[in-house]
C-alpha cells in the first residue's frame, strides 16, 4: 500500500470508534522521533475543550460560580446534561446562596411565603430565593412606597425598620404606624393619652415608642399584646430594642455627670437598673502624644438578651486641634452591672456623634451610625459616618463615610429601604423600596392613615 490516501481511506471505513482507537494505537507505535515532533506540532495548533464544571467536586464548583452573578448557574444549565445535573443540584445552589448571605439551609434563613421546613432542600425554593437575590442585585425592586412624615422629623430616631417591618410616626406625632412589607398589613398604635412621640424602635418581636411624658410603650408584633413602663425622666434616652428587651441609658437628674442604665423585659415586665462606672484616667489620654480627651455622655447602646449584656458607647472628643480624629470608648456590662469588657476605637472622624446600632444580618453584625457635620464650599451639611461591629467577635472595623442624613439606604437581606428627605419640599418624605415577593399590594398613604 504505497498510496498514503489508501491508509486514510481504510481508517475512515473502520466500523466503530473502538476499531479506530485500536488502529490509532497501532499507528502511534510505529512513529519515529521526527514523526512524533510533527504530531506534537499538529496537536499544538488544535484547541481542546475540558469540562471543568462537570469534572470538579461540588465544593469547587460553588467557589467558581461564587464570583459570577447568581443567575449564571441557571442560564448555563442548557450547556449539557452534565452541567444541568451539577448546576441544578440543591447542594450547589444552597452553597451559592449562602455565599450571597442567604443561609436558607437553616430555619433562621430567608423564608418565602408558604414554605414548609423541608422545602429548603428543594430546587424550586432555591430558584425562587435566587430570583430574589438577583432582583436585589440588579435593582429590579418588587414594590415601592412613599409615606409623608411629620414636619421637622429626625430621621435617625423617628423612622425605624427591621427585617420586613417598617414603622413611622403619624403626621401629628401622636401615633405610630407599623407596616409589614410582604403582606401589606398595617398596625396603628398610640399612647394612653395620645402623647407626643419622641422615639420609635423596632425589633423582630416588638414595636416600641417613647413619648415626651417619659413612658415607653411596647406592642408584640405577633399577638398584639401591649405593655408600658415609665422612666424617672422625660428626657429622650439613648436606647436599644432587641427581641423583647428594651434597654437604654439615662442621665441622673440628682447627680450631674452620673448615668444610669436600665433593662426592661417585655414578658416579665421587670426593669433592672445599674450605675455606669467612670472611665479610667488612662482612657482619656492619647498615646504617644499625651493629648487629653473629653468624655461625652453615652450616645449609643446595644442590648444582647442572649448573653444578658449591654454594650454602651461614648465618644472621646479631643481637646486639641492637633489631632484630626476622636476616639470611641465602649464598655460591656452584665444586666447586674458588672463590667465585662472595655475597649477603645481610635481614629473616629471629628464632629461625629454615635446615634444607634443597625443590624445588617442575622449573624450578629451591625453598623454603628454617627451623625456628622461636614463642610463643603463654606457651608455645613449633615451626613452619616458608619462603623461596622461584629458582636460574635466583639470587634469594631474601619469606619466609612456614607450618604447624607437626608439620603440614607438601609437593607436587611432581601428587603431594601431608602429614606429620603428632600430639601426642596415643605415636608419630609420617607421613601421605602421593597425587593422581594409580595402577596398583596401595598396600601397607599391615604389608606394607611384611614385605618
């Protein structure tokens, strides 16, 4: 067989891939070094595709797709049957959603309407949750709501949101409206004498508001049970509401410079109090410069009902213009008043006053918001300074400058809230944008006010 084309023709006529493979092995065994080089050069010019997704373990597939958009694994299921099997696996989808901050494998994860406890392993549930995440990431919100607020309202303390609930005062400041965003149901609350409301607070179980008569009113969001307790002072307190516990700090009217902490339990209707200790002198010195700080009154509180402890923060303001930053002094007390831990965060931007802690997930992470006055073109304007706090590690991270006090965004998992106070309008407006599945349409402002 002197004609090379006859060899190629005979190879082409082989009846099966097994026969072709056997013939190819036989030909390769006959190659010399020169022919091997020619074959390698030919192979180098060819492109070979490797199915990485189909061959890798599930754990590595999750890490690869974790860098891509959450909708990508659903779109690429059409590539091949192997890809469809891997990318439609609930193990892969749950892992990707957990990387996005949605731990749907646990009961404390993101619940969807009508789901049962065993649905978290189902492909359809993972797909619906991924749609929520994708809608949030792309800004395709489900519903929006605009509510009129009373004139002169203080955004940082009067408006409150937690998970799927949002609360705001009525136009006359004598009632509080609580709206559940997914269901569209609302609840209106007032004090016994329709007193003026100074503060509104929300937790996963309670809505609470403080009036200028010195009374805290609280209502269970599930049962509707209402309770109240009175503080010895009508001054607006520094406060924290978490679970079914309300805590805060009051200035002792009889002893200037002294502050008292209180912790009130909704179920037991018992209030504990203890005096705050004075800081050590070493905390009021900056190292290594020796600059002196002035300790401001407590300005932010975070209560932890699980460990029965209270985190209290105060600002250390520099008395010298040579330092371009202040510091934050914090103490953790037990409910009985025992000091558990103290710490200090340096390099807090000047002219910043801590206001409140805002949870950002269910893993014990918060943002500590500061009021701040910034100068631009010779004019003062308000803005927000944020300091991240991890409760599980009892650690403060690096601060960042956020939006102005008149424009603030807040999010909790799949729900996104935007607070906007326009300077051109005569009245402040609370804009709320919801990003998740809604079973009923939201009520408009007039319908909410009439209920």
